[in-house]
């Protein structure tokens, strides 16, 4: 292996192979043919920078990757605080660039564009977001942000000796707030390439947070109140596997991972695939007659998995005990809606095909 002094690219000596087509040396940036060479460039605008910090937090706390040790927790706290500062200020920028100055009254465009200024702290950013931008940040979220700041300062400046579980739980509270803040207050404001890049960068973050127990517990506790009264409409989300997906006719929105569907077909596809990879069956719905009526949909207020059938087209829901299979086509049909009142269940389509002799 070449040392730095022996590398022709550094000494100016020629080599038999042109530098553009040579494979990149270990640890060095490869410059494709025709592209100007030069030093690596940092490209981290505010939102991307904040999401990058957030991705680091998820990497350190992801319990599927490895056990979360003290060092993981240390850097998760440091980077989570950095993510908070960057993303709160990124939202302030959407209101006005002067709001990220420590003293907005002395802000100048020249200093802003050069980055030569002292920015506001987290407390001031929160206050301005609430008072100027009208963003809701409740008392518990403010307290969680302050606790995180204390943990970060202790780690950064003089060391922190504390129960690791308590620190992780506090980090989980802030992570829950930050994910909500991104979903509702920042990402919807982005447009064009900036939005596309942010959504791409969020993919590993959205996947990783599901493996952080402190985050999951905190978020589910908060959603318990939000989902109160919606138990008869709430099912398991195929994406995050939490009982937090609120369904409606031809749509569904998960309150945990924010996944959403615009059509019944996507939801039906998820519920037609069995655990063994085989396809289950969808029936015509007794109410809307579309073939989007499936069994095995587990609602929060439902008795057992196999006892409820649901239509992803019109949102009709029936308990299995109230249905019988049509003797003609086998589709589930409400017992009380049987057209002939006999012990034999027939749906209207099959009843219309019965001959008078059969009825007699």
C-alpha cells in the first residue's frame, strides 16, 4: 500500500494508468472522469443537517443492531440535542431569517449570509416558535427539551453519572416530540428537491425508531389519548405493526409511523397476504358489493382476530357471528338479511337465480 509520500497523486509523479480511471485509494474520494477534481465539499443545509443528526441518534439507539451501551447513549444524547437545535431553527427560518439570531433586533442580512452571528438557544427557539409561528409545544415537551439540554451539557462539559435507563427514557420523550415536529411542522413546508431529499433521508430514521423501546413506549402513551374513541376504527398497521392505524372508507392513516394509503387496494393487498405467503380471499361486501371484504382484521375493540370482517371499500364492519356463508356463492352474508328467512342463507344474487320450483 502506498504511503502518503509515495502516492503519485500527492507527489506529482506520473503513473502508467491515468488517475481518472484508476480505482480510488482506500479512504479517498473517487472523482469520475470528466468531473473537476477538488477537495471534498460539505453539503449539509439545515434540514438535511438535522435529519443527519437524527439518523445518528437512531443508529446508536437501535436495539436490533446491538445492545445499547453507555457510549451509544452518550452520542445519542449529544446528537439528539444537536438535531433539536438545528431543526427548531430550520423551522424558524421559514418564518424569518432574523429569528435565529440571539438578538433579532441586531440581525443583518450580511451576517446571516456569512454565518457570522450568535444564534439563539433552544429555550428561545421554542418560545419564538410558540409565540410567533403559533406552533403548539406543550409543557411536558418543553420540560423534556430542558432535561435533554441538561444531560447534553453534563456530557459535553464535565461528564454525566446517571441511570442509563432514565437518560434513554428522557431521550425517547424528545425523539417522540421531534418526529411529530418534523411530520407536522417542517417536512410539509418543504418543496421540490429539498423535500425529495428530506423524505429520502427520513427512510432509515422512520425504520430505525421502531426498534427503540423508549421511543415506542413514549409515543404509544401519547397516542393513547389521541386514539380514545376511535377503537372501533383502529387496526394494526402493516408498516410498523402497531395498533395505531385508523381506517376510513378507502383510506387509512397510522398515527404511529404516519404511513397512509389513498386507496382501498393498498390496504386490501396487505391483508390478503397471509403469514405463509399465500393469498387469502376477498369477498364482495354485503353493503357496497365491491370485492374488498376480508376476514382476520383485528380491531382494538374487537374480540379475536378471526371474529371480525371488514370492508376496505366502504368501511362496513361485521362480526363473524352475525354472518353465514351464502349457500350459492359462499360469500359471507348477514343472517338477518337473508331474503327467504329459512335456515338456508342466500344472498340476493343467488336468490334471484333460484327457480320457482326450487322455492316451492
